[in-house]
C-alpha cells in the first residue's frame, strides 16, 4: 500500500492526515506494508517509520525557475516524473491520498505543480489497475482551465473518493465528476487523540492566535500583496488589543512558511505577553489549543485542532472549507473573512465568543463525539472498498477458533 501527497514538507495538517491514516491501518490492517511518495521523504521516514520516495525527480521543483538551465531542468523533471510515478504506482495494490486539499485551488498554485503530480498518480493507477483512493479530501470550484481539467480527470480516475465536507463534493459535481457514490465524513484529523490538559482556569487566560503567510486565493494573484497587508495589519491590531488588556497571546503556525508572519507580529507588538510556540506536529498544535481559553486562527488544521480540543474558536476564513467546518461544529457565527480583516469587528466577535464560552464547550463536546462516530464509518467503508477479503478472512478465522 502506498500513500501519496505533499507530506513531510512542513505542513502540519498534511502530516496529521497521514498520521490519522497510519493509525487506522496499523489498528485495523497490521498486515499492510506501507510506503510513501511524498514531498519530504526523509522527514516522513524519520517520523512515521515508513520507507519514502521523493515526489519529484528535480530537486528544485519548489523554487522559482528563472534561468534557462533551471527552466529546462524543471521541464525535464516533469517528463521523468511520468515514468517515476508509474513505476512507483505499479509496485502497489492500493495508493491512498490521505485528506489534504488536493482537489482545490484555495491558495496560489500552478497547474504544473501538485495538480500535475496528482494527475500522473491517478492516470497511472487507471492504466496499471492500481486502485487510487482519495480519502477525506478537500475540493473547490476551480477557475483556471488547465488546473480544473487536471483535477477533474484525477478525481474521475480515482477508484474511491470521499470528502471532508459537502461543499467539496458539490464542487466536484459542478466540475463534471459523478459523485453519486461519494460520501462526506469529518476531516481525518478528528480521529487523532485529544490531549487532556484539565479544566480551563476561571480567570481570563491565554489566547492562541494561529497565523498564516496568507496572500489570498489562486484567483487573487493580482491583489496578493494588498490582501497580505490587510490581513497582517488587522491581525497585529487585534493582537495588540489583547496584550494591552493584559491577555497572554500565543502565536501558532501550521507550515514552515508562516515563520515570517510570526516574526513580523512579534516585532510590531513587542510585549512579554506575546510569545510564539515551536511546533513540530499536529499533536503539539492540539496541546497548545487545548491549554488556551480561546483560539483565533486562519489555517484549516489550526481550526480543527482547536475545535477537537473543545476550545472556543473564531475562524479567519479564506475558503469555503473553513465556513463549512465551523458550521459542522456549531460555531458558524464565529467566522471572519481573512482577506478583509476588520480589527474592530474581529474584537467584537471575540468578546461574544468568550461570553458564550461555556455553552460553546458543551456544543463542541457533542459535535466531537458525532465526528468520532462518523470517522468509524469512514474507516469501515474504506476497509470494504480497499480490503474486500478482510472481513471474510476474519470471519473464517473466528469460525476456526475453538
């Protein structure tokens, strides 16, 4: 069995999805032999203990190519990756893409980047009769025609698809994919263990603020710098307001690229009450959110960690997936547009969040129980789809046991 994606590349949410999938496989299918084709193979092997192969032949794939030699090397790499991907797929019975927004363009990307890699995977699976499963993935309607075509054909050629919200399924249906048999389940990260940090204190405590190197969506490239400045200015003003009220604020990230935003906010506010967490996993992130009185965050998996920890959360939403997540968890009233951060309005929403904190914690406890049950159904469905003989073998074994 293979796992595929931008894993081990510094994105905590992506790695959390892999961790959740491996937890399921090791519990329900310990006989499965697993390896990965991914962005950061050394990191994946070190952390998860599975063999891993680099996703791209050309090591400078993620660097902007401006010189003729680099452009030629990147173009050659795209050709070489056709054969590398097919050779890797051929060695497997099943390949799983665990979670992640692999069918969306809510952040800037080019069609020849990950959409092309996913297309090669699904095309190879179709040609070589290796089942490719897109499990709990995110999707969105895509404006760019080349990217839209690559994503649409990737989804069509997958043997199994499930989505992390109904809007993702609707988006794929709008793009011409038959979703009649596709199901919707909570994000895979909801199956990860929840840290126990005890009851929250009675007095106002730490507020976690999850930040992001945010420049708008793939369709906002012309306004990218303006959007980034508005987001950053609004966030700094919000953080400064909390610090001025003697509230400890803890900055959280979700990807290595967010470090520059953390540095900018620390430099702008300059207070001993403002600190930044050092995070190496989604578990670290969840522990931070579990200790907080409240969380205000942008990144999707920052939100998931806070919500799963049962902490009242306010979302700075940059895509429909965030709105859908907050609605599923009963906090639809606590959403704010990341591309148009209004610090005064954000502070007002934060006051309301804290006022209803006790009620929101009860709501989150109920919704988390429901999410856990739904993910049990997801894994059972995955077993039936990808391990069709497992249940028969287990039943036969039970019959032979005295």
